């Protein structure tokens, strides 16, 4: 098994497997992955985060902490999530075999529960009374509210007011779980502004609260800590794939918002040179329209929310407004380890438009009976194209980061496809379905 080494030198992650030699052993003690990451924050916040880093470093050396987390994975979240061979989809696409790591089957419907459980157990261990977080699609908010309810902590979730409207079912879920949802109407009223608001709230009371960030971004220790909690995806997937097929996949694909589900699955394969890794960013309405969130594709190196990474900004260094149909992907920054992996050439980052994501949303629903989250649909779309270009005899593993329950009303309202209700049981049926979608796209 492969585990990421962390600056905290976690024996948990090292004792069970070999330490990454080229891409692991990062970040360094200052939180840097090459030139990316670090901690560019005011002293008061730095002190609070150093306390979190110290507590995390201690916690992962404590067998009781690890045992509690692993038991929750098994008995509460439902891990291990399966790897599934999408036979029908593979047949009609007519190229490589397509497999899914089913993170959508986790309790609460996405991979976000993996780090939320870890973060909340840490907050409890540190004696905190309340956890605070931002959320975009509401999946991290729901996962954190769930973990807070489980452990008896108060929970405040900051969410852009546009996302509050768009992701109404998740807002209700958070409220039912006892979380306080604060609608943020600053700026673009989406994820970026929710992060600002959540950091501001954390600074007001770092003694009693802990900021539980929802992805692999932010100042240290968040990028490494969240990645470590998510690395369970890659560990499981690698072993399951070997058990199932006798080989490793030729390619692994994951969508990238901040980058936590991608880092989670990539961490299992980083040292396997023969496994190509692909991250998929949202091209929104098109890369030339300015309405996208393709940070690694079009961003410049800068500092956002206390860490250095690729950032979508203008020539004056002002952060640009971002957009994606998938609320969980519309962030103008990206986890620093992704920036590092891009520069190293270890991961290839591509894009997928809103339209392509919606097509994949319908295709996976009709072909396999799985309704994916719009975020995950970006990875599905890219993987289908990759399967076509790689051709037969290859195997593509996709991280299906979440399920689409939260998106069904939005899709039916804005992308109704009543004309395409016919079943697509055959290759011809699939082709005509895709042709209709193509016409719909134009
Ligand atoms: C289902 C799902 N997948 C992916 C993401 C993107 O986050 P990340 O890039 O951190 O995995 C989100 C964010 O909300 C999500 O809800």
C-alpha cells in the first residue's frame, strides 16, 4: 500500500506502506510543495493554525485516534466504497474499459465525509466547542454538519447566497442536522466569498472554534491534512483494482475544484509511473467566455486565502470572478500540491464544459443507473473521451466523487431533456442519444 508522507511525519501513513520518494515527503516543514503552499496569514491566524498542525501531528501518532476514525469509516460511512466496472457504458463507448471508484456511495453522498470525520475528531480532541466551514455545493457542509451531530459539536456553515438557492436540498439537510447556515451575499456570492467569511468568523474565536476547511487548499496544515484524510480513497482503489483485474489502471481521472477527491485517489498511484493521472477542471460556458473556473489551465501563480498556488486573476493581481454549473468546482484557486504536480508533469489537467458535464450526467444515469453529482460528471465526461482515444485494451478508473441527488431539480429545470427519454440499450441507441445531445448543445 502507498501512503503519503507528511511534514508531520505521520507514522500512521508511513508504517503501513512505503514513503513516497519523488512526489511524497511533501510538504516541507513550512508547508511548501516546491514553490506552492506555505502559510501567508496574519500572526493571530498563524498561531491558531500552528496549534491545529501540532494537534494533528500528535493525533495521527495516537492509535486510539486512528482506531476511532477507521471504525467510523467502516460502520458509519460505509467504507470501503466499491470499485465498479461500468460494462454497458464501456461497451457503447467502444474504447477502453471504464471503472468507477464509488465515493458517491458514502454516507452523505460524497467523499467529503472522509476529511470531515477526521477534522471533527481532531476538533473534539482539541477541546473545541464549535466547527466552522465554507461550502459550495453543500456537500462539505452536509458532511461536516453530520460529523458535528455525531460528536455533539456546534456547527456554522458559510455558503454563498447563490449556492444557497441552487443547492436547496443540501441547505435543508444541514439545518435538519442542526447546523447554522450563514448565507454570504458578498462578491460573487459563491464559494470564494464563503471561504473569506468562514476565515473571518474563525479569527473571532480561534480558542473555542476550529475551521474545518472542505478541500486541500488554505494555509498549512490544511492541504496536507485534508489530503491525508482523503488518501483512503487511493489506498482502497489501488488494492481493489489489483484484486479485481490483476493490474493497475492505465489512467485515473478525477474532477478538480479545490482538489481533495483528486488528491485522495491520486495519492494511491503517484509513484506508479505507468498510471497516467488526469485532473478535470470546469470550463463552464467555455474557456474564452471568462465564465469558467479552470485555474490550473488559465491561472497565474499568486496567493489566495493564505497559500501560494495557481490562481485565476487579472494582470493587476485581482482575483477574477469564477463560474461553473457545479457549485463545488467554482473556486479561483486550487490545492498547492496540484500546482506542483502540474509543473512536475506528473498530472495532466484538462477541462470539461457545463454542457459536456450535463451530457455525462444523463449518459451515466441512462447507461448504468448511477446519477452522478455535476462535479463528478466533469470527470465522467473526460473519461469517456479518454476511453475513446486510448482505445480498447486499456482501463480507465474514474473517481465518482459524489451522487447527483442535490442536482436533480436544477438539471431538470435548466437542462430538461424530455425528448431524450428513450432507452439507449444498444450502441446505435447510444449514438443517436449522443447525436441528440450534440444537437441540444448547439
Ligand atoms: C461531489 C463533489 N465532487 C467534487 C467536489 C470538488 O471538491 P474537491 O475538488 O475538493 O474534491 C465537490 C465539492 O463540493 C463535490 O461536492
